[in-house]
C-alpha cells in the first residue's frame, strides 16, 4: 500500500498544492515580519498573537490569490504592489467593521488591562499603532511574495539561503521550448504586437506549468527553458506531459488567438536530464544559471528537431528513467545527436502522447 503522503499528493492536484503553498508563504512571512517589528518595539509575542498574525497572512493570501487573481497583471509592477496592498488593508478594515456591526456590544479588541468596546477603540492610540503595524506587515508580505514570484522560487530561495554561492551539482530535467517561425512572426506582427503575443502565449502556459510542477528557468526571447529536480520531473511523467499540456492549452484558445493575432503558435522542444552545474553568476546583475553537458545536449536536440521537423525529441537516457512512459506515449525510432566538444553522442527519440494523465 502506498504511503499516506503519496496518497495525499495524488489526491491534491499540483495547482491546488501551488495555491496552498502560497497561502502558507503568506502566513509564515506575515508572522515573521510581525515578530521582527515586535522585537524592535521591545515587546514579545505569545503564541496567540503569532496565530493571529498567521491568520492575517492567510486572509491576505486568500484575497491575493482567489479574489484579485490576474486583475492587476496589466499594471506596472510597482502599481501591482500598491494596488494589492491598498485593497488588502481596505478589506481587512471592512471585515472588522462588519464584525462590529454584527454585534457592537460584544466586540472587544486590543488586549489590555481594561476592555474596550468598538466605539471606544477608535479613540485609543494603541488602535492606530496596531492599524499601522497591520499595514506594514501585510504590505511587506505582499512585497516578499511578489518578489519571490518575479524571481522564481528556486532562484529566490537560492539567494536567500546562499545555496548557489558555490557551484552545486544537481540531477535535473531540462525542457527547452522554441517557437516555430519566430522571425517571420515578428516581421508579420510588428515589434509591439509580437511582444504582446508572446506574453499572451506564455500566460496560457501557466496552468500546464503548475500542473506538471515545473520551474521556469528563464525566457530567452521566443524560447522558454523549464527545469525540474530529477525526482519531480520523472514523477507521474511530468516532464513529458508538460509539452503536450501546453500544446493542448494553446489549442483550447485557438479561436481567441486567431481573432487577436491571426495565427496559432506552434512549438518544438528538446527534453533531456542528468547532472548539471547550478551556480550564481554575475556581480552587478546576478542570476542562478545552469551549465554542463545536459544544457549543451538539449540545445543540439532542439536543432535536430528543427531539421527533422518533429515536435519533440527526448533523450533515451531520460526515457530509461521512466520505464512506464510507453503506457501513455508512443516512442519513435532512435536517432543520434553529436554534442559539440564531446566525443560521445546523445541518443534521442521522437515522442507522441496517446493518452493524457488521468
């Protein structure tokens, strides 16, 4: 019988896990910021206060993830932050006001030697101190989570924890996705429309990326590089499903894309896995980059896919780590790809999905 953790993981899909992790992030960041501010004020928080701040963080996360959604995506990043912070604090005040209107005679707040009713609280200095602290804490939580999303979880945690100050060898899966005919599309649409087109298509990929637990390593113009830790990439065939889920997602929005841009994008991909070197590079501008034979090989695979005019090529080495892939994927004949600077070659297969994940 599978362990309880595996059963729970299968019962809760990847998108739900992503949303739950985001709520937990808000709760933890909110509690941490409140604790730091309390220390600076010379006070100490008990467990009840920590729990209260975590509830505020959960409330902030629920508003940001389920209510605001993508409503602020069209705004500049600073305006996104300001808009979310203002609305979160406005809704928090409204929630307190509704609780007071529900039963003003029994509504008490602010722990002190003397209890206060709601209409008395507005006249106390401590209320405004608490209100200011709530604004600072929730705004800080929104800022931290927004920066983490902007940088990507892996890069953000790498910088915060110092994981990649020294090069680190990791087993990772890498999928490189390239837009077919990008030069012609750019000339046809013009610079501004082409930029808007790419953003639109990348936004359509979001659900597929979350469902298959992928990290977006970087965007290189019309090319996207996805990566997974090896264990997560081969689990449930995530790395194979991502390409086909993205393609299916684009097909679902065919009418919308043709109406707006007059075309339907097509991608080809190379998928490989193995040992890579992860390291922080740069001084003025720092990023966490990947290097090694895997990155070189997947680039060559993408070139071969273009020459062969096939959708996706997967290395035989990676397929060997997924023995159950043939249950849902048709694996084509083997080809070899010479790797620049290396004497050995990479064996690859064209892959076609015959059944989606249940």
